[in-house]
C-alpha cells in the first residue's frame, strides 16, 4: 500500500492507494474509501492468469477404508520446479522432516512433512514443473 500527502487549495489530504487493477484504483482519502477510474492506456499483462476450478470430491459414506489407513497428500504450496528429492518410496518420515526442495519465483522452498508416516508414492521427479495444489508426495 502506498501512502501520499496532498495539499489542494490549502486543504491537507492523506491518501492511501490500496490497489490498482487495470484502470480502477481503490484509494482511501482521509479515512473514506473510493474506487476511482484512471485515465491511462492499460498495458496488457505478459503473465497469463491461471484460474483452476475447485475440485469437488463426492462424499460417499458407503466407501470402506482399506487396512493401514488412507494416504495423506503433500501439496505444492505454489507453482515452481522440483530441485531436489530428499526421500524415497517406503521411507519412514517424521513430522517436520524435509521431503523436497522446489524453486518458485527464483527462491528455494523447502517442503516439509506435516505428519509422520511412510512415503507411499512420489508423484514428481527432479526438474518437473508443478502448479499450486498439485500432489507431490503421498504419505500413509
């Protein structure tokens, strides 16, 4: 959020710019919020916006759980590339253990186990590109 101080005809104004999308800006002037139109040429975005629809999983109480429990997916926190895998299928992992390292937005992100268990399946390989929410590893 950017903050500005203006003086117009001797009156002082405190202006906070909350955000700008295309040619509409959401601003706050002395505590009052306004949506204002900006008169400028809108530059097209070079980065496409990816919108994924929510996946609805049908709930069926008649489904029987198999012995040994169900798998727990470890999801990609954001889009990126897999840089390093630290576990193999069948490995026993503890909560908080490093599972893999992925690069996203030119930063290394460490993906940790959010529960203890056994690695049932690894769905990615080093160099794979993943999107946010993709299943990386399944733990039982």
